[in-house]
């Protein structure tokens, strides 16, 4: 949902958290694509300490919070939380020194600091799809500044997508290097227990079993099991060496 045509909204700044469950306020309130967020006083609804009333009210803390500027967002301590961006506010609005509490809101655009985003594309793609559903411009914020990622009406920008893909490839390359089997690692061998890697060359690993037997195993037959966080292989694929 966009701002109603007969409304002249305020443009403010706020932060959100983004995870696998969707886009949320820092308090956990879920924002839905195609719908404005309407404020409700939770204390009022519970009937504690307040009479039932619409949000926001001057003498209450209810309402949708947003800062007057990005500098005010930093001053309030929220600029470092997840993603941030501009937001439209309308309806009843209560003004404060650094910002407002509003009755209705919807996102205007999103800015995504690179360091807060998942590195793997399998985790990143669903989050980008969630944000794209709001129909807003999306920017990446990195060391080199602001880079347009998604422009409303034009789609994704190739340069920003290339940046994310390169970032993911670099991460995978580092992980692969870290996961290279080496002397001293332990390998779980099906049916034989845990063996200790004695030496590794370009094609094989020589592993020492508990009974002092040594197996010569083709490297590609030894795999890293993410769930068990260990190297694993099938003993039938190893060739025993005499020691």
C-alpha cells in the first residue's frame, strides 16, 4: 500500500530488523508488503495503566517511531541496527525533539549496510525478495558509499548484483580454503571409528586408525559434514596400507 492520494505525509527515518521471518520493527512488529502499518497502544489494549485510546497520544509512548533525519537516528542510537531508510508518516502525528510518533506508516526506501547482510546467496536472496515486495528503492551501503540495488520500476541494478555475487564467491573461497583437510584433522570412517590424518597430498589422505592401521583414501571421497562439523568418509573406499 502506498500513501493515500489525499494525504501529504511526513518523510522520516527509521531502522528495521530483517530476518527469515520478514521485515520487523526493532520491537518485533511485522511490516507487511501492500499494507500500511497502523499503530496500536498495547498497554491500552491490555487495560493496564491507561484508558483505551487510539495511538499515538501525547501523554503515552505509543505510536510508530521515526527520526527527523538520519543524524537524529544516529543520535538516538538506532542507525546501527539492521537496515534503515526513509518512511512515510501520516494520520495523527506527535512531534518530539528528534522525531515523531505516528498513527500510520509505510516504507519509502531501504538502505542495507553490507556488513549486516548474509553472505551466502541462499540466505540473502529470500531477504531481498521480502524487501522487493514493498515496491521501494533499495540501496547498498559499503565502503565506497551508496550503491543502488533495486530501483522502483527498473528492477535490479547489475553492478550491485555483481557486488553481492563477488562477495559471496569470496566468502565461499575462504571457507573452502579453511575446510581443506590437513595433517592432524580427525576423520569419522563409517564402520571403523575416528582416524587421525597423518599426511595429505594432492590426491590422497593417509589416516591412522585406532588399531594402528593406515588407510589411503582418495580426497574427493572425504566430505565435510556441516551438521556434525567433521570430516566423514566410507571405509569401503579406503585402501589399507601395511605399517
